[in-house]
C-alpha cells in the first residue's frame, strides 16, 4: 500500500494512481463533481480542510494616517499613566479597549517610548520622572 495523491492508501502501481493535483476518479466524487472530503481531510495531504484568509488590516497606512491615529490615542495613554502606577502593555490595551483599537494603542506606546514621553522599565510603562535640578 502507498499513499496516493487522492488522499488515501491504495495498492502500489494501481491504475488509480494520478499526478498530484488531479481529481480523484468519479467513484470518489461527491454530488456536483467535487471531491468528497472525509472528516476534515482534503484531497491533498498537508492542506487544511478550511482555508483561512487573513483579515484585511485596519491599520493606518501612510505617515499622515499613522500620526493622526497616534495623536488621537496618546492623550488617553498619558492620562491613564498620570497616576504614576507602572502598567504593562496588555493592561494599558485592555483599559483603553472600549475607546481605541488595540493596534493603535500599541503603536502609540511604541512612539511615546522612543520619543521619551514614556519610560519603560521591566516591560512596564510609566511617565518619565521629571528631572529635578540638584540644589547646592
């Protein structure tokens, strides 16, 4: 027995052997002329039964759209961190989930961190400590 392109075991050298991508014989076709799929299997090994297509990104494209998204989200992030309590990214995203998309909050955190408007210590974000000049 050997694996056949039709998705099953068949005797070696059987007349049913066909090139990869070819349809199975009529005896294995379901109604409508389509290959029969058994319990989540496809006619080709290694191919999932249900094709998952990625959802189109709602992320802003172009620097103007990205800057506008960050400008909308930054005040909420800064207000959340104004109490001085360090928070991780997941907590910040969850706290702002009802008002801002997750991807925009994450991009805003990155932008604020690289422009030193947020301090990141051990994967937690806080507002940076104000520099107090030394007296004396």
